[in-house]
C-alpha cells in the first residue's frame, strides 16, 4: 500500500491480507485510511470541450465515484486474476437478475439449479419468460451429465453451491467444462462462501454473484449486490447494468467496504462456531441429519473439501418427525437466535423452511421438519445452552 515502487514485487497475498489492503489508493484522500462517502450525481467539467468529450475520471454519479471504485477494485482483487471487472447493484437479487440479463436474449434457454434461492427461480419464471427466455431446472448433483440437458439455444448455466437452504454441493469445474464446450456462460451465486473460501472464476465460472447484504456487509444493516466477471463477459455485464440505470447508494457502498475489511476474521468465527454447533446437533437424539458441507457425513462433503477453503455459518438440520407445534416451541424458546430473512450478520438466526414447492427437478424429502441456522458471533457455549433449552421446550410440546 505504501509507495515502494523501488522495491522488488510483493509475493501473492492471502485473501485475509487482501481484504485489508485491496482497493486502497496510496496518497489519496489526504492520507486518511478510508475513502470519503461521495454523495454525488452531477460532476462538473471545467470547459465546454471537456464536457463535449466527457473528459474526466468521473462522468456522473450513477457511473461511479471514488467510493464505488474502492469497493469494486477491492472485490476484483479478491476474486483473483481472472476477474476483469465488478459491478455494484442495490441488492443480491438485483445482482442475480442483472447477471442473467447480461447473458440472455429472446429465444434463449437457461439451465438453473433446482436448489437456487427461490427468488432466482421466480425471476426466471415470472420475468425472463416475458422476454422469451425459458428455463429448465436441473438436479444440483448432476455434474458432467448436465450435457444431456443442453438444447441448441441454451446460453447459460446458473449454479448456487451450496444451495442456501438445502446445501447441495455442485461440481463447478465439471459443469463449467461442459457449458463452455457447448458455448454457454456459467453463473454462480457464491454468497455462502464469498471469494475468501471459494474463488469461482478460478473454477471456470464466468460471472460470480454475491449478495453483499450478507457476509460482506456483515452487520445486517445494508443491501448490496455484486457481480464479478471475467474478460469475456465484463463488457456485456457493465452495459446491462449501466443501461438499466442500476447503481448502489453511497452509504451502502461504504458500509460494504467497511464490512469487507473484517470479513476474514468474522468468517473464521462463523466457520468455527458453525461447525461446533453442527457437530453438537448431529449427536442430538432429536436430529435426523445435519445439512452442512463441512460435516463429513454430508453427501456433498467431498466436493466441499476439494474446492473450498472454509465454510460460513449457514446450514440446516432435519429433525426426526415431530408436530409443527413442537418445532415452533423450539424456535419460540430460543433467545439468541432471531427469526427473519437474510443471514451473514453478526447475529444468530433460526428459521423453519420447506423446499417442497420450490423444486421441479428433484424431490424434497428431508425426512422431518427442517430448520436453517445462521451461527453468529456470540460465544458458542451460550448458543448451545440456548439450543438445549429449545430442545427441552420441543420435548414438552411433543407431549
Ligand atoms: C443465496 C442468496 N442469494 C441472493 C440473495 C438475495 O440477496 P438480497 O437480499 O441482497 O437481495 C439471498 C438473500 O437471502 C440469498 O440467500
């Protein structure tokens, strides 16, 4: 970061270092560590000639400011050398829709994993269909056999690995290889791992999406979406986002940048505590299965071990069959686990879910009621004690 241009080049840095150093401009902002929050629309040009030629580093607030550039370039570095550019949009869902729009046109066909976040499906089924783009959902465990699902007009394959409710792991390299051989683009929702634990562009992915609302922000106080693209796809992505008029508000960009600086330490804690809770749940007599990619008994564990360097704090469990009122008694008793949408903040969450109606290529049969946990940054012993109380309430309600 300091100007050491007369010294030999630095060795490649770890992600943990990159989240601290990336996107920081030496000497800018009078030496202050962080960039200012530019609240900006109009950018003034000094002369008519400059205006006519749109000469200047910045043209208009929607098209970027030093604040947005700082976060974009930090994420670009974190994604690795294949990343040719990053766009920031107002939510994770906007990142998904923008990335899909950038690779499709009327008459095209998409392959989307059956395990995708449900609003991704709804966007494909309710919006893209209106523009003549059709979608087929595929079994996330399909691997290279996805070749059989391709049609002559298949233009993109969308992955989410692991699925953010059911946690199926996908063989990204195998799917990307087939897709590229067929001339299709590969997109992934990488919100669960972030580029700290999985770098999709190094596994053949063309466009990597993150709901920055989750771990990048890390404090449940912002909405943010990011799409990182390789050289083949960055121009279409930027054009789609630019012409759609999408841009992220300056305060949320700043909060995203601020969150990114502590992403490595937070994720390490989410990973560690998440595994402690997952292993503890596995031993509970009430629990049928724990759906966590880093737990060896989980079917996708081999892929996780091969491709990922860590796990976040989000996973699920399937309970042995109990009445719904017992599940609700469990949830209502918990004091440290909130109930609400989203995840990736400092706080723990627990929500009931059911994928039955969001599956068309696979059959959702977990064997009992399912609950998704987000393990936050609280002391893990306190979380276990809270869960213990929850199970006692569940037993009392089961009668
Ligand atoms: C896996 C995944 N992707 C995308 C999103 C959408 O992010 P946002 O809420 O920022 O639109 C979510 C939100 O829960 C999610 O869980």
